[in-house]
C-alpha cells in the first residue's frame, strides 16, 4: 500500500481498537490515490476475527474463515455496490438498506462498500440518507469518491471524511519509481507519467489545442476530433489550461500567449463542460465539446 496512506491506516486502526470507528466513512481522493486498496484493507480488518498489529497498523490475519471468504469474494456479511453503467440507482441503495436489516451470518458486523459514490442519482442519495441517519450497531458503510463536491451536503455531513492527498513532484515520482523533473507532477498525470505513448498523445493534443487558442491554422474540427476520440480528453483539457495559468505566473517555463482574464474565462468554460459530462446521465459528449469550442472561440474574439 502507498506510504501516503500510513497515517490514515494508523488513525482508523486506533479507532477500531478503541471501538470508536465511525459507522459511515467517506474516502475522497483522485484516481490512483489508493482508495480501493485502502477500503479493502479496512473492511477486511473490521471483519477479521484475529487482526494483528504491525507498526501501529491493524492487519487482517488472512487465515481465519472471514479472511478466506473475503479472499474468494464470498464473504456473506459484505455487500459491494458499484455503478451500473454511469450511475448508482435507487434500487441498489435500497438493497443496501435491506442488507443492513438482516442479522450477520458469520461475523458480528456487516459492511457495505459503495464505489464511485458521486455516481449516485439524486433518488439514490436521498435513499442512502435514511441509512446514514439511523446507523445500526456493528454496521459499517464505506463510500469512495473522487468528486466530493458533487455529493449532497447532507451525505457529507453524516460521514467521517478521509481525504487522501498523495505527494506531488519529485516525492511522488520517487514513490512511483518514475523519472522526471516536473515539480507539479501529480496522480492526475499518472497515465502520462507511466506510459510514454500516452504522454506522446497528450503532447500532440496540447500542441493542437494551444495552436487553436493562438488562432493559428489549426481548425476547430481538429481539436474536436481529439476530444471525441480520447477517453482522457476532459483531463487533458484541464491539464492544458492549468499549464497556461502556471506559465502566466512564470511558475513553469514557457511564455503565455493569452492574458490572465482570457485564460481564466476559458478555464471556467472547460470546468463547466467537464461538470456536465460528469453529472448528466445522458450527456452528449460531442455536443458538449462542440459548444465548448464555440464558446472558447467567442472569448478569443472578444479579447
């Protein structure tokens, strides 16, 4: 497990031994931060009949019946809820409520893990509130998210929040055993850091997008083609805009070809488009990108 998770493991290990573990835990962190691995550790420790301490961290024994059943994904007192396509529906959350109403079959507690909790529909989130408001003894629910700000405030307020914040720059690259000198390298760049072919595609996209912003020969259709074809397009858009901001303030090499106000206006348009793609269940990706590029063109012409 990543070293940046050590303190969170120590914290929850202490809460478990003191019988003070919260019944609802919301783990927030970017993709690749270790949320899944961390949640599996926590759930297995809660279920284990003989957990053991190692350097202040509780670890599952891996030999008791509970641990063996977890290993084979057949532990009867644990429920995994994942997004069905793009969302988590109300029926899935109601299933969780019914699951908690039943007595544990094997251990003394029951656990539920909801991955990508930000994908819950409004109806599903409201249904979950009742379960969070009326926790039963020895029932624990763990929610994972990379988009804390999109969750209902009432959900957030009823959970114990764990923010996973990996290091950046050289510390992160050393942890991942990767080379590089980017002082702003972070886990949102993981694909480019770990795969040279992905990084090459990003560089091509960045050059294309910047040429479009500089009003060079690059056509809007060329940028649109990049955005529609890549699964990383929203992340790449934001990454490119953040680079422009850093160049504006001379935090990284390169001259900024747009003024601060224009960069900020375009960045807000990009964030708005990304939010639509993430929150609208039937979002039309091509239409949203087309509108984004038209709106960016309007901003550029007004500068």
